[in-house]
C-alpha cells in the first residue's frame, strides 16, 4: 500500500511539472528565460478588436468575388457594403433607393473593378450574375465585359438581354454579335410589339442597323409596309432617312378608315411624324378638321413637322376647346407636342415654341398653367 501511494505521488508531481512547462512555452519560452526577462521572450498576443474582425470579413468577401463559382449578385454587394460600413453594418448615413443601397464613388470603383477583373474566370450562373453586377456598377466596359457577354448570351434571360442591348451597346458593338441579333429578330414571328415597348427583338433590330445597315434597312422597310408593323418604335425610326415613300403609302386610304385609330394606326401616325412627306400632312389636316379630333396630339405632331405656324394655330384652338366628353384632352396638348419625345429631345422646341408656351402661364386651368411652367423650366435648365 505504501509503495502504491508513493507511486501516485510521483505521477502527480510529474503531471504538474509538465503542465507548468507547457504553459511557460506557450507564454514565450522556458521558465528561466521568462524569469530573466530574456530579450527573445514573446509577449502575449494582443486581443482582436471588432474592426479586426470587420476587415477580415471584408477581405474574405473580396476574395469570394474572385472565385469562379461564387455568385456575386446585388445581395452579395449589399452584404459587402454592410461589412465595409464603419457602424457595424447598420448603414446609418447611407442612402437607399428601391433598388438597394447607394454607393459612393470610391465604393463603386473598388467593388466594380473587382467584379470586372473576375469576369474572365467566372462560369455558369456566377458569370451571368457578375455581368449583371458589373453593368449595375457601370463597369460594363472593355474587352473583358464584351467577351463575358458573348460567352454567357445563350444562358441570359430576357430582361438582361434588354438591359445589355439598350444600356451596354457601346461596349458590345462587335460583328460577332450579328448572328445573335439575327436570332433575336426572328424570334418575334407573328407577335406585335407596342410602339413604346423596347423588347429584345426590337432592340436587336435597332442594333443591327449599326452592324449591317442594308440588311436591317430591308427588314424595317418590310415591316413599315405592313398594315400592322411588328417591331417597336426605336427600331422602326432608326433609319437615317428623312422621308420614306412606304410611310406615305400607308396614308393612301380613305380618311374614314383612318378615323378608326387602332393599335396599328398608332404606329402609322408615329411613323408619319418621323418619315412622312407632304401627303401625310394633308391627311393629318383632314383628320384634325373632323369633329372631336382637333386635340389629337399624334396628328398635331405631324403638322408640326411640316408647318409650324399652322401647328401653333391648331394647338391654340385645341387648348381653347373644353370638350365636356373628354375634359382632360386639351391638357395633353402642350406637353405631348412640345416636350422631349421619342424622336429626339426637344425636337420642336425653339424661341417660337417658348413664346407660345409663355402665353399659358396664367391659364385658368391649373394643369395647363403648370405644364407651361414645367416646360419652360425644363428647357431653360439645358
């Protein structure tokens, strides 16, 4: 029994010594060096702060941008901004829109350039997300972005194609996109696009005018000659011509037929404003002289294109007419004829137009007076 007790005592002493030595080594060296204050002794590690953890988190997120399969979408950017915020990610002081947080110029440059550099390495869904994020951050530029879009195009969704063709075309303008545009144009088939809608086939046709002007011209002329043109306005008005006989031909029909303004005739009226000759002017005047048609702004714009004096006279008559059946019709005249429109900014605005509008600043109809003031303010600010 005594030998067992001595053995247990010895084991306990050895265990305590081992623990002591391990602690000394962990704290920087052997006991004797620590006691002497040796110069090579290592002080205990400094505790990490919240800022240290935040910076490490930010660094990890930036490394994630470089990963080929990490999806860097707008949610990822929002998380990165929260990590970068000095207030611990609460975003105090940061502005927000319905699309998400507002980035400073420095943040946009730092994050956008990182996403742009990662484009060549991205693949699959991560590539599509990176293209979208780069475009949102205004980094849709350079060969890297163009090559990424070419790789990803077959897998992109309709809304992304619309965005790329409308907003990123200066970067994407490349002959290699020609077969892709042709494919999108053919997808329209029998579908008819409203005038003001910029869908993918319409935008593709507009961009084909840049790459293959003669091919695109033939498609546009064929469509204009239809009773119901299929493509939207931005494509049908993209030709450089000031006058097209095909547009005049659409108005060579009985005036009675043209009085039934349908979806199709809406397009023909817009085309007459863009390409129409004197023949369309004569038809527009006949229609405006019919009962209840004097305030039709589609027709007034056709007259404005060819005969401004007559147009101002007809506008004054329309503004003076208060139709009880359509009490708001006259209120549309100033803005819809003289404001910036789909053909071009301030197409019909000049000193004569400004003088005409000033005459309505004190109009008894507050809506008309308000539109007059807004038009003058809008054009004086340019």
